[in-house]
C-alpha cells in the first residue's frame, strides 16, 4: 500500500494537498479542485479504481469537503476536494462516471452544493415543495427552520 501511496504522490505531485494511508488497503487523498477530474480519470484508467461507492460531503462550517469514494484492486481510495461554503459549486463527473448523477443530485438538495453541468438536477429525496435554501444535512440546519405549514403537511403525509 505504501508503494501505491508513493506512486500516487509521484504521479500527481503538486496537485495533491494531502495524502495518507490510515490503515491497510485504505488511502485518503485531497487534491486541488482544478486538477480533480484529470486525477479521477487517471485513478480509473491507470490504477484500476473503477467503482464509485458513493460521494459524500462534510460540512466543516467554513467550507465543505466533497469526498469521492472509489474502490478497485482491493483498495479503497477516498479523493476529496473543497467547496466554498458561501457559494458552493463543483463540476459534475457524469462525463467520466455516468452513475454519479444520483450522488450529485443528493449533494445538491441535502447539502446545497451546486453541481455544474449536471445532466439532470431534479430533486431526488426531499419533496418538491421543500423550502428553497434549506439543506437538511448542513450543520446549521434544524427542523425549526421549516415553516409550520410545511411541518403540519409533512406530519399528515407520514400519518396517512
């Protein structure tokens, strides 16, 4: 595994912000946003990390960290980029991994991270009438932020 970490460091050099090997067969790598898609393509084509398990996001209160969880050749690699909390945008990866659209749609509605050039940005999980600019997985969100009329309607939907 150390050998792979060294290979990644050698290949991507200045584009890597951080790389660690926290346990066997597990690598975490944070890269510069502008280099991300090129590195992602290489991880798939050159290193055999062909399965996207999920895309997750962490609300760090000052910014978001978006983490792409890849797997292949008995290695789990998480590659992360940052998104500005005041105007969070990332680029779609559906041109590389078409199935990523499900995770990208979830990021948009649950975290409020806009995905540039997403082919289908419709809601996936929360109701269409959900209040604009309310993102339930952000650390600063609470149920109290929903209007009473919405809460009453939601409770009725669940009780029916």
